[in-house]
C-alpha cells in the first residue's frame, strides 16, 4: 500500500470548534492521517468539528467509507460534524451516498462556523 | 474466520480498524487519470469564481446523482422492489454497523486490472446457485442498476437490486436501495501486495430494518459470509487459481442500532417478495381469465 498523498492540519477556533484542513487525496489509505487529525482536533472540549475540503483533489469509495467511520466516532463523542469547500462534484457524491444527511455541508468556512455555533 | 475486535470492543484510539479493513481500494488512488468532462464555460470566463471548480479526476468513475432508481425490465428476474426506491448508505440503516472483508490471494501472474475486468465481465456467473444478478448488458458501469433475485428459503426469492456507485479499472462499488437486506455498499477491488495480487470484497453495512437485523443476528451474517466466500472461490477458479482460499474479517464499527430508522421496515423487500410470490399465481389466473373472456367476446362477435 503506497503512502497517502494527503495532509490534514488542525486549527482550533475557540475551545469547542476545530477545523481540519484536508489537502490531497481522500482514500482508504489515508485513514491513519485522518484519525490522527481527529485525535488532535478532539483534544479538550471539542464538540464541533468542521472538515475543510477546499484542497480535496481526489476521493474514491474507500474515502467515503472512511468518512462514515469518522462520523461514527464523532457521534459516539457527541460531536457535531460539518463540511465546507466541496466542489460541485464532491458535493454531489455526498448527496448521492446520502452522507450529507449526517454531515451538514456549508458553502464557506464562515457559514460553517456560524452553522455549527447554533 | 478471523473475528477482529472493532471500535466498540477495544478502548482507546487504536480501536479504529486498520486502513486495510476500512479500505475499499488503496490502489484506486493510483488508477489512471479519468477523462475529464469539459470545464463549465463560466469557469473559463470567470476563473475568480472560486465556487466553480473543475470536476475531480475521479469524476468518470462515480455515478451521477440520482434521487430515485429507474429500471428497465430484465430477462429472468422478477424486477420488483427497485423502481422508485432511494439509495441507502450506512447512515440510513437500522442495525449495528459492520465492516466485513473477504480477501483472496490470486498469485503473481494475474494483474489487478485483469482480475477486476474478469470479475466485472462475469460477475453474475460467480454467484452461488439459486441467486440471480441481472445487470446491464454493457457490464458494470457507474450509474447502472442491476436487479437481483436472492434465494431466501421456502421457495421464495427476494427481489431487490443494487446501484453501481463507483467503478474504475481496479475496483467497483455497489450500493443498496431501500428494502434491501442491508444499507451500505460493497467494494470489489484488486491490488498488488508484494509480488502477488489480492482480490477483495469489502462490505460496510447496517441491516436495513429490525426484521433484517434479527435475521442477520440469527444466521444472516453466516449466510452472507458463505455467499461472498463462494463467489470469490468461483472467481478464483475462473482466474486459474488452483486452490482458492478466502480470508474473512469482521469488525463491528458501531454497536448502536439506529432506532430512528426502524420505519425502513415499510420497504422491506423480503416481506414484499413473500406477498408478491403468493400473489403471482392469483395474478396469472386473473390474466388468463381476462384473456379467455376476451377470446370469448371475439368468438361471439365472429359468430354474429
């Protein structure tokens, strides 16, 4: 299995919100990277997690499966999951797989942060 | 069978299943660049419009968005319980969430692309006896809907279908509609591991409703494991593997049931298939009677 072509940086917005900037290819191979980012983002009192897909270059069905697993972990910790920065193509994939019913999609970081703050 | 402890059974961060378990195909990332659809004209005119991005290089591998499934009648299957149904992923399912992996080493002589091409081309032929998969004539392509008749015992065939969610040279993914036994998807993939090629079927699913969940708990999982193992052994034989062996790994990703989705039972294709089986002779009798009546009328018209 080749090394994943992805980086995920975590930014904290206050105590309760963390943004994960995803850059590169979301496939099953990047699961350890996503889970470490999740661990870093879940430090402390994080109750809302925002995934920034603006740097997403490629995603396959393995990547979608991994997001479902992330969703399960977040639900278990009673954390709210949101996303922004998806291109029309990836937004359509979220809708097709009906992942958008569990991960709220926003158009921008500002609207995502406002949305999860409610 | 190797039973792997899932996130629910093991404490701490390491409880997350490995990439291989979650992974549906790591090599998909290295797949050849898909032909890109033309860039939207407004993107060329106004590149500063950040919201308009070109589609990803995986665009050709994904199905286009559908709200409800549409099907054409297919030879040899009943073809019910699919048209008008929505797709269901693990988010929409009811039961515990499972991740299952069936893996088989097919040796060094077969390339991953060759294994997947054979699997796609002959997919229905590998299914165990008594079950039928009626796909599109063109094979397995993103957006195709295949109709299924599955043997569930008592002479009843469960009629349902699957949707081709994703397909490239080294993998393809099928997603289930409302009423199917499970809500989720299954990915068939092949990749190089060292010198050998390993083919796999990886399932991420929840039982769709409480009845299916009961069925899965009492023998359904075992039956499913046997089904996919038999399918892969048949593929192995086709690929010329002398003694194909399938390794099964099962992980419970979420032990919670989603009671808010218990209403999925309304679409249960097993229940509907039982009624459709019972109703079939009555329906055909009705058709025969109508036909006879029509003939009688024509005969009396002819006589006058």
